[in-house]
């Protein structure tokens, strides 16, 4: 019985073809199953189904060994070439996508208060680069993840990684302009005794104590009536909303001060030893997309006053 043109042109199961190619390459159903992460029984079923679809026997099963039939030996090179073409096409696609997508990990507060408001400008200037932002306080596993670079706070000593200096940090009290117009004056640092102090836990938990000491006030004043939040940008928002006085860090409050949402009630600012860095694997630090982002980032920092005083 002759087969119809439609039957002759119909492709067999892709899973069956994969099982056939792997089993033919290894001459082992067991090894093929391990490569494809399925059971040996599944490979055997897929190949048997493929043989039924083709109407051709592909393997000669002899005790614990298998061998290719003459028809399979003729079929295999074309199937192998087809899978190689698929692998190559997929690799090219992923490579092009990899050149387009830039994944940057950063601190949530820096993302919310500094980076995100400026990213639109980067996207407009470089529409072919798709920036993806993730937030985390943990160190990035560049070898095992998809992150290209991280903006981190520290002293720049991350062994095996390139760390490009971005900007320094200074700390100083900030509050809502409305707080200055309230019933309790806030003209001198001593006036803080009459106000709620807003704190951030974690790495910023000692900010108030350090600033108070630098201002010549008792450090235990930092334990005075207050509220504590786990993220800097939440603390800053509480200050904007008039709930108390926060210790601002330059990168987190610069824009809010410029727009009048926050004011700096005192002239005393305290430099911080650490700062922000763009961290990346040394062997990938100069890829075109990352080099473009680094250049833009440094220009954006210079345009906004960089690490200079508020």
C-alpha cells in the first residue's frame, strides 16, 4: 500500500528523534537516558514509537548491546546534522540576547532613591540594551547566576572582582520642611531631644550614634523615642511624611533635598569610610553592554554632583 504525500511529509516525534540520536551516538540506551535525564525505559519506548512511526527498524538488540541497522546508519548523519543546526541556532539566539540584556543587582534603597529615577535616560540613550534590575544585600555569585554587575556598598575589596568607584557617602540629619515649622523648634542639634528619631536597621543601625558623637551630643540620645525600619528608603519616606528626623545618606536623599521634600536642619555632616562601587567579574567587565552602562553611570553621578557635599 502506497503512503500518501501527507504521510510521507509528516515529521516523527521530536522526543523520539532525540532519543535515537543520543542512543546511536552512545550505542547505549542507558547512556542516552542519563544524557536526556529520563529513564532507560522511557528511551526504549520513544525509540520503539519512532520505529513504528517510520515503519523502519533502527536498532538491532543483541543481549545487552545494540547496533544500528543499515537504514539507521544512513538516517543518523542527517538527524545529527539537524540537531547540530538547532543547537547552533539556539546558541546564536542566546548570544544575541545576552548582548542585549544587562542584569544589574543593587541595594533596594539605592535602586528606589537614586538609580531607577535615572534609568529612563539610559534607556532612551541606549535602546538596544535591556536593563534588568534585581535587588539584594547579598554578595552576587557571578559564576552561577545571570547577573552581569552589582552596585555594592563597601570599601572596594572584593577579591577576584573588578570594583569601579562610583560615589562616596556622607551622613546627616534630614526632615520634612513642615517639621521645622511645628511647635517644637529644630534649630540646634540639642533640639533633637524633642523629636522622634528614625532609624534603619542592619548596616545603618549605628548612623545616629556616630553622628551624635561627632556633633558633641550624648550617644545614648540615639536610644531616645524613635521608629526603626529595615530599609533606608522606607526611613527616608517616613521623614518626608513628617514622622520624625532621619539620618540621611547622600545617595538616598540628594534628590529629595533638591526637590524640597527634605531639608537639612544642621550644618554638621559626617563622611563615611565606605562608598558605592560597580562590581563585576574581571573577565567580563569590558563587554560592550557593561562598558556602556559603566560610562553612563559615571556620567550620571558627575552630572548630579557625584560624591560632593549636598
